[in-house]
């Protein structure tokens, strides 16, 4: 069975500082990994995804993530955050195994709070 | 394209009442799904559909029914609402052409309070 662990429930950071949101997954099969962002009172929007190939994935709004198979991690990073990045971030996984149908399994989310 | 739309945005129910949460998409997506979001729990899959006439259960299906008579619509029914069903509900859709690698697109959500 697949699972996703987001190691931090809340991450406070000052504006223009770098940030890393951590995500670890558990799976015995090939995985596809996603980061979604949820702004207050809105739905989820895709930030980036890893399917195959280069382990460094670049997404929207200056975010990037690195897939590390040996550490089963997919951490999200941004070198300089803005107030507008304040949101909740979700890591999700799906895998190529029978019956999965591509259903996403989500972590519990990390609330990023950017302070001036 | 409107993308994924959900109605209503907010709803208050009394215990035992029934209601239907509506979800529609105009992207001709084969795959549609319903999630519930609770504080500190992330999103959990309730039901999903891989095409018209085909539905299946997710992680937390109890107390919910779905049907898929058209490609565009995927309503979620609460037969007898309970306070434990107080949550934010999200509908999502995905193209089935490339399967699981495709991005899921989410609606704006329905906030449900059951008293």
C-alpha cells in the first residue's frame, strides 16, 4: 500500500527567505509524485509533478522539487518566498499497480505562513 | 472552459437529512473523483469513476452514494447526513487518455455543516 508523510504540519518563514517542505512516500512500485497548493478558501492547484526522467522538477511560481528514490522523498523548495505563497501545500502519490486507477493518495498537508 | 464546477458552495443540514452535491466538468474527462478534506487529515478519496456507468469506492465511502450517467456529471449523495460528514468536499477530474500520469483538476469545493 502507498502512503505519504508530510513531516511538518506548519512552517513559518520570513519573506524572501528560502523554504523547504518535506514529503516522504512509501511504495513498493513505481510512483508518480505531485505537489498541490491550496490558497485560502479555494480548491487545489497543481504546482509540479514527477513522472520520470530528471529528478529535479520545476513548477509554477518558482517552486521546484527533487525526487530521491533512495530516500523515498520528494521535497518542495523555493529559494525566496513571498507573502502570496502563504497557503497549504499537499504532497500526493499515485502508482502503476493493478487497481490503482491513478487515484491520488495525499499527505496531511503543510501550512506555509510567510511573514513580512 | 469553466473547468470543474461544484454546487452549492455552502450547505447546512440537519442530522438525517439527505442532499446531493453536484459536480460537473466541461473538459471531456473520463476520470472523476470525490474527496473530503478535514483539518489535519489531508484529502481522502470517497468515490471515483473511470467513465460513464462505472463507479468504485475509495478510502471513505460509507454514507455516500455516487452515479455517473454522463461524462460531464458526477453527483455525490448523502443519504442520511451525520455530524461526522461535516467537511469540505472537492470534486476532481482527469483525462483518461494517458491514465495515471495526467493532472487532476479540482473544483472550488462545497463546505458542508451537519448539525
